[in-house]
C-alpha cells in the first residue's frame, strides 16, 4: 500500500523539521517542505500530495489562506491549517477556504494524526459524492434515458420515470425526489435538478419546490395541491407568474 504523501508549508524551519519527523514517525511520506505560498502551489502541482499542512501566517506576498484556496480549488487537495493564532479574525478568514482541519500550535502527534486521518476520510467521501452525482447526471443527459433518471437507493441505482415524479423538495445540501409511493434523497441542488429535468414537464413553484405540472390538482391563494398525495406546496411571488403561464388556464 502506498504511503499517504503530505506537503508541509511552514516558514519556521525548526517547526517544519519537527513536523517532518512527527509525520515520518506516524508512517506518512513527506513529499516536500516549503516556506512561501508561491512555492507551496508549485510543489503541490509537481508532487500531487494527498494532503497539505499549511501554516496560515506565511512570509511573502501570498498568505497561507490564499495558497490554500488555490490548491483546494485548482488541484482538489485537502488542506489542514497550522497556526499559533486562534483569534476570531484569523478563523473567519481561514474558514472561507473550507479547510479540512485547523490545528493550533504547539500540538501533539495524536492531534496531528487524528486531523490528517479525518481530513483524508472526509475528502474521499466528498469525491465519492461528486463522482456519483456526475454519473447520475450523465445518465440523465443520455438520449437513451431521456424520460428517466437514476437515483441511488439502498446502495443500488433505481430507475425512475419522470412522469412518476410528483415534486422535488430542497433540504439544505440535499433534495428529495417524491413519487406517489417513494421518497429518494440525493446530494444535489435545486438549480442542478431544474436544469436536468424536462423543462416542459416541470416548473419551479418556490425556491424549495419543483413540481410536475400535470400533477397539480388545484391552486388556492399562495399554495397548490398535488393530486393523489394531498400535499400542499407553497407558491412564492417570484415564481407565480411563470407558473400561471405554464398552466392551461381559461
């Protein structure tokens, strides 16, 4: 099994060497050590580490936060910040880059190992979700699955006819696809769903709801009813005009 490769970005030479020794003792492979944000990006692009340990307060024109943001966005490498500063201002700036960990110096080897292993696990799961979502979307876009979508349910992919979908509801980072008898939860956004579903068959009624037009049973003031389910869905002013245009009204 290949060792986990880690890049150390730390402008205090003694601290960097201490971290290097700790990592080697814990069984990790140190791919390099650098002291500036620019060098961190260059080495990350060249060595492709599994993880970067990044000091926030680096000397030079580029901060550790700026370097971390580039490495995460362009190279998809998880970052753990190392810092002697725990003030709210530093934390606020650092969290924007969505790091996988934040270790306050000085720290123990167990803290280092725990943060690294959790970060690697979270990054792997995040990549799994992205691959799964991309695969599902590729199926939706395929001509052979024009009228169907595939969703993951109980560790298997289930095909759903779009004509059987009644409505979609947003739940933070997830959405639920609702049929008459089942409810499927997938990792996606309403914007993505709206783009993938047949535009002539579905309409946005609210920022949290997309409905299938032929499943609408009635509209009463600021709500609509879904047939068979007796489900009441809010209709917001933002989407009301478009909704009314799409209905066959007399």
